[in-house]
């Protein structure tokens, strides 16, 4: 299978040509000292083609980044079977070593025209591969794995709609649910907007909503900027958890990716709405024919429970993928 790289995505040409210059016409009675030419003016059709080409490059670059990181944005809409084993570890000043293990995957059921999928793992729509996940989300992925049967109702570049039904294991008890995942992508000039909404109704825990808004743009033609606004509402818990994340991705070579991160977590229920701000960078590298992903992310956090005093930390991830695209 052909390997798509970030540099290849960025090498796409805009292919826009401005109309040729036209000579300025003067009345015959005027003396013509020189043959002047008007400055080239790009047509509206040319500008439209330029924006379309830039949008295509943003989409292709973002798709490569998400596939490289095995990000949930890519895995949740993949059209092939895969299994991934993820080991996360983190350590902070004044805190002990924390870790989690997650086994997730997706199987395309045969004779369904690739529309019926069996997915298992943790929370499939938390964009956790590009930031250090909140402790609560990490705990839920370990304690509350789920198994879902999804039907691909709509699958286009602009929209992806998948109704689902399944069970979530909570305290060794099965909690059935039904839900819907919807993703919409819209070009906005040289930006690309992507909205993802996942609604679920659990029999025991009640309804839940997970929303993510991504805004993506190319910087200096070589880097991808992504702004991610995410929110989680649960009927079983008061308040609304949300966060704002900014990331700049830079490909160093075909197997190495560098990202700079800024993340702030909020909670409307608590007295101090800002719960924590984290700033750092992440070095991600693929090994073993791209089947092994290793990430190291030094960071500095300002947590609310420590009166926003700076705390040094380190996040490490090791992931083995089977069945993913190279």
C-alpha cells in the first residue's frame, strides 16, 4: 500500500493562473508615450480554485497527522479492521507515577458493504492523542470499556453519520446504550472546520453528549495549526466539562512528528472554572514498519488544586497497531 506522507500532502500545487495582462486603451487624440499594461488581476474563479487547493492540502495534512498518531479522529471513521494496544504513563512533581492500559479495535463485518462495524475499547471520540488526557478521562477508559455495533449511514467528505448500540462495562456490570455519532466538515476560506458530536443514552447512567470543534489551518506552508474545543455533558454529573487545546504540528521526517501543545481544562460546576493549563511539546516517532508508536511529552502544568503553581511533568505513550494503514 502506498505511503502518504505529510510532505507529499504539502507538495500539492494550487494550479491557479491569473489572466494575462491587457494593454491600456487610450483615445486616438491622446499622445501615447508608452505602451502601458494593467497589472494582472486574478479572476474569482481563480481565487476559488486557489482556496479549494489550499483546503485540499489542509485536509490531506490533517488526515496524515491523525493517521500517524492513531488519533481517534482517524480511527473512529476508518474503513478497515484494526486492533491497537496503548500504554500510557505520566509523572508530575508532588505526584506519583500514573499509568493506564487500553485495548481498542474495530472489525468490519463481512457481506455488509463495509457499513456494519463492531467497535470495542474506551471512549472513541475523546481527541486524546494530541494532548495529555485529563485524569478522569484516563480512568474512565480503563474502568469503563465498551462494545458497540455501528452502522455507517452516511459517509462523505462533508458528513459521517453512524447510529450505534452497545454496552458499557461499569463496575463489572453492563450498561446498555443507544446513540449516534455525527461529523461535519466545512471549508472556511483557507481554514477547515470539523464538528463532531456523539450522543448516547445509557440505561443506568442516562444521556451523555461529547462535542468537539476543530479548526485547522496551514502555517508557513509546512506546519498544521489545530484549535480543538471539546465539551462533555453527563446527566449523572453536575456542570459541564470543556477544554480548549491549541497544537502546531511539524513533520521532521517520514517517521518523526513534533507538536507544540497548549491545553486548558474548565468545569462550570466548580468555584474555579479553570481547572488546569498545560503547555509542552511532544515528539512522536514510528518504528517497526510504522506498527509501533512511541511518544514523549515533557510539559509544565498549572493545576487549580495547587493554587496554579507550575508543576513539571512527563507523559510517555507506547502503542502497537495491527491492521492500520502504513
